[in-house]
DNA sequence: CGAAGCTGCGCG
DNA sequence: AAAGCGCGCAGCTTCG
C-alpha cells in the first residue's frame, strides 16, 4: 500500500486521506495501538524512544530500527549508525538527536508500510516539535517521503528544502541511507579521511554540508496557496480599462529591478502558421499581472490586440531591470520568432533554469519532477508545488478557460521572480555568480542557432527515403530467399519478417528469450549462414533510415528548416545537447554518411564548417600547464609518433612483421594512430598502465613501464590529475578553468573528463557567441565544430571575419597554447572538402 | 496505455 | 577498430 504511493511519488502524505479504507486521522489518533508491528513478537525493543538530547539543533531521521538497534534499544547504533557517525563532526556528536520514521523494527528489515508509518507519525512529529531542530538530516527515501512527500533520493540528496513538521518549520537535508552506503562500499574506511566508494564520498560531503550550513542558514519559509495566489491579477481584454491597465502596469514593471516574465502558448515551438502566444504575465514586487494575447477567449478588438503586443514588445526591449524567466530558451525562441530576433539580446534576461543548473548540474534523474523544473525548484526553495495549484491541461491551454490560464500564468511569472532572487543568493554564497553569467550568454546564442535552423532539401530526403526502402526491400528479399526463411514459412505458416526481432528469435529457436540483447546474440548465432549478411545489412539500413531520414518527413517546419532544440542545461559537463531531432550525431565516418546529403546550401550559398583541431589535448595543456605538452603544441611536435617509437623499442613484437615494416609510411601511420588512441589519449584521460597494455595488446609490464615513462615526461599532467582527485575529496566537486562544477558522486575518470569537456565547450561556445553578435550565426554546433551557410560570392570576407574571432579566444587561460581551426566547404553537408588549416600563431602573417 | 528501463549505435 | 567521457534516439520489454 505504502509502496504504491512511494514508487509513483504522486501524492504528498498530506494528500493521502485513507489507507486500506481507514481514515489517516484515525490512524494518527490510534497511534501505536493500531500498529501492525505490535504483532511482531520477536522484537526486543518495540516503540523505541529517540536517542540524544531532548532539545537538539540537528535531528537525524532514519527509516526504521534494524536488528542491532532492536537488540540495543536505541536508534542508529548498528552498522548504519557507525557509517553515519564517522561523518558527524566531533564537536557535534553528543548534540544530535536520532529517531526513526517507524520506531519498531519491521520483520526481515522490510520497508515499513504506510499504515505503520502513519501510526507512528504523531509520536515522531511530537518529538521533532519538542526538539525544535533547525536541521533535519533525513536518511534515505522513506524519511524523505515522510517529511516532504517527495521521492527520488538520488536527485534530492545534496540539496536542502524547507519543511513543516507539525507546528515546527526547519530545513531538511536529504542524504542517501547509510545502509546503501554500506552496500556500495569497496572497502571499510579506517578514518574520516577515507571513503569506501564514490557514493560514500558524496554522502560524507552531504553530511558535512548540513552541519556547516548552520551558521548561515536562513529562516525556512514555506509558501501557502494563499501566498502564491496573492497579488496576482489579470485582464482578459473584455473590460473597458483593460488596455490601459496593461499599459500602466508594464510601464511600472519596466522600471522595476526584477520582473518575472512568462508566456503561455498553444504549441511547443513557434514555427507553425497557427502557433500563437495565448497569454503573457509579468510580475514585480507586490504585483503580478497576466494578460490575454491570442487566447481564443481573449476579448481584444484587433486594434487593441496589436496594441497589447506592441506594449509587451516595448516592455521586453526597454525594461531597465532583470527579466526573470524559467527556461529562457523557450521564451526567447517564441519572442524571437513572433516579436523579432532583436529581443533575444535586449536589456537583461535571466534564466532561473540556468541558475539551477549552475547550482547543481544534475538533471533527468528518473522520478518526476525533473530537478530543473519550476515544480521541483518551487518545492526546493519555497516548500510549495507551484504546478499543483492549478489543474490545467497544459497541452491544450487554448481550450482551457482563459481566467484559469491567466491565474496560472501570473503565478508562474511571480515564481520566476522569487526564484531568481532565491537562487541568486545561493550563487553569491557559493561563489558561482560569475559562472552563471558565463552560462547565461549561451542562451540567446543557442536560441538564435536553433531559430536559424538546419537547411534541409526535402526532395533529397524523399529520394533517400525511397532509396532506403528499395535497399531494405532488396535485403529482405535476400533473406527470404534463404532456406532458413523458407523453413520459417513452413513452420509458422507466415512469411518471415526481418523487421521483427521476434521473428528472428523464433527463426533461431530463441522464442523464449525475451530481451533485446538476445537479438544481437541471435544474429551472431547465424554464423556464416547466408541469411546473416542481408539481415545485418537490413538492420543497419532500417536504423539509419528511421533515425536520420524519416524524422525529417515528420519534423520539417514550414520554413524548410529543421529546428532542433539546443539545450545548455542537459549535460553534466557544460556541453550542449540537441534533440528533436539530435543533429549532433549524424553519420560522418560510418557507412550511412549519405544522410548528410539532406543538408543543402540554398542557391548562391555554401556550407562552411570549422573544426577545432586537437581541442581536448589542448584543454589538458591549458588545465595542467605541463611544460612538455605546452611546448609540443606550440612546436606542432608529433607526440604520437614519439610514443609509437617508444612502444616499438620496448616491445618490437607489437608491430606486425617487426619494426622493419615501419619503413612503409602507411604502416607507420597506422601504428602512430594506434599509439595516439591506445596510449597517449587514454593516459591524458586518466587510464592506468595496465589498461593501456590491454589496448595495445602488449604485456602488462610493458604497459606499466610505458606509464612510468609517460608520467616522468608529463609530470605536470599527472600532478594536475591528482589535484583534481584531491579537489573532489576536499570539496565534493570537480571544476576546471571555467569554474563549472560537477558534483559527487563522481567516478575517477569522470573527474578528469569533466573539466576537459567544460573547457572545450566554453571555448567553442564563446567563439560562437561572439560570431553570433556580428551576424555570423552558426546553424550547428557539434562540440568542436561550428557550421554556417554563407553567400558563396563573399567567401573570403566571411571566412576571414570568422577566423579572426575563432583564433582569438577570450579566455586568457586558453592562450597558453595556439588555437587551430580546420575549415571545410561544400554545397551540401555530404560533399565537404578540406579548405585549409589555420593556426592562431601564424594566421595573418 | 503510458512511463520507465535496457541495449546498441551514431556523433564529439 | 580499439580510449575515456559526454549525449539522443530507435526498438524493445516490463510495470503499474
């Protein structure tokens, strides 16, 4: 029963009225006398009392007593308690009070049921009220759900949220349950400076953070529905004074230091002909106004409607303060398309989603709500679920009553403003204000990129579609022609369908095996059966067609472009991500490169691409300032060739045919590339000697020898890697030259990779931003690659303007090595030709 | 019937 | 071809 709510996470405890037909208030009144755990006769200490001082600033709330606790009669005195205790600061150890959500041990350590939890609630609430803690450290999901109605400890841990427990308000710090830490340990730490796993390190920092926050912890504020709805008003366009109300309000709002802004629309994207902004809302201190725009119930005359849009446009372009939006990219895309592109960089725009991302980069972690959603952040900062205040169907707002939409719109705008201030304080406290500013300027740049769109020639798409269908049919026919398929028809009475994995499994007698993994095994099992090759080929074609061709037929917008959504808050490393469709993973080297033929320059234009050469190796040099690596990059010295030679010296058998074979330049190139991919890059990215030996296919001792020599040569890189590991141990996060943070838990290799990806992204996005501001607007960004469509006749002018920007990175730290950019040009994205390699230290000379 | 999880594979 | 990490999507299964 409990588990149902718990797993789905749909209802807060306050909203659960009955359990198994019994009113929750009845359970509360009955307390222990109604608890099913009374019938567990094997328990030594039922109804366990809390441990610690009766008045405590910090209160630890666990799930339920375990075996050891039951034997000794006190909460958290078993292995979990010890695991926790190791992380409690010494000076606090005797000042903490410990309790469980359920005070009697459930049999076999099962999770307590929700009836058991509710029977116990009054006593636990009473104890917390009496203890009056400023901080509750909640262990695990059960405690989290008990106190907040939220589930998903993985996304809540490491944060804090205000909670009300009975008549008491305080801060709740969710942490993973120590029993989970015990399970994931690779070894038992001997002291507080050791961590048995990446998770335990994160756990230790969570606990530490809860204690260290006490001196500066503000009063918890928990918003009520009444508060959320107060001072929110609206106009529908039906009233006489509506237009002047909008006008005078927006005039005041334009002078305010902060204004929350929110749009409601009838579609997700602004490109279709019938896409409309339904309503808009603006919030300033003490006042929020929502107004109808193009909602079907709007009462404006055509002239008044245009006047409202004009007033809104004026406000957006002239507001003197900060315009606060949650998911600014969404708002700006609509504003750019419906009101004008100049709006994207007008005045000061703020994004509360970007703030949240900088404060904690985790997102999309299973359970709803998403940690970057307004819903989640409202709970985190104000203890209120803003979305639950209305029951609108958000996918069809034009069909919902206008006044309901306006109320909802106004409340959202209000919370955009409140959230901006709350998060800005946290950014300032954490020293992250500058990183937020750095992230913020990406938003208009990426919006303009997605508005620009990828030019697609649909006739090519249709041609490819037909070609793929024909080729798939051909492969299918080849499969049908095999004995195997004929046997299938004979046995099952229906023709074999290569599209059906089920058919493939039946064909091979694997019908009982129900998993996708089995399909790979199934094809492999075909051995050299004549069906194998066409079947494999069929699958490849089907995959390429469905991923890179068919979507265009569904997703093309009326302007002949593909407008994927580019997100700047989706990755854990500051990279961008593109979706609907993903335009960052179109085949380039693999067999299906031809799908790129769909991207075609308009007549008189050309596609121009710039690729940052070796950018990640340069990032390692920037991070580590290793003199040998830095020097090599200035001198254009071939590190990979050098290490190829060293491998050969140590282990001549590595080269097929012996070292003499290297006399052939093609062989040398092959082994140089192997040295690059199997030794140099793995080492720079944190691989161990043994792993590298495995990649190279040489004995372990050779790998270890190479690793010693490599780190002898690149001592600075090694020191840098170790300083990053140390940073995570000390601070609980890793950051690089951009100061962007990736938080624990974080694996060893992720620690090295995160700063590299963040720096890489910073360099490319910074260039992209500066290009965008002078009308050199890319339509694609693929991590180390920017792609443009420019007029062919002005090739030289555009290229030199762009190179001047790309070859002079803004960041001082990026200039310790030269920047290298490789250009390619073509009439479409398939037939791109190399068109030069440019280095910052020689260009223009 | 939708949400969520898994696997493989395209790109950097 | 092959590192390590970072993504999104197709196609499937499971779960409630």
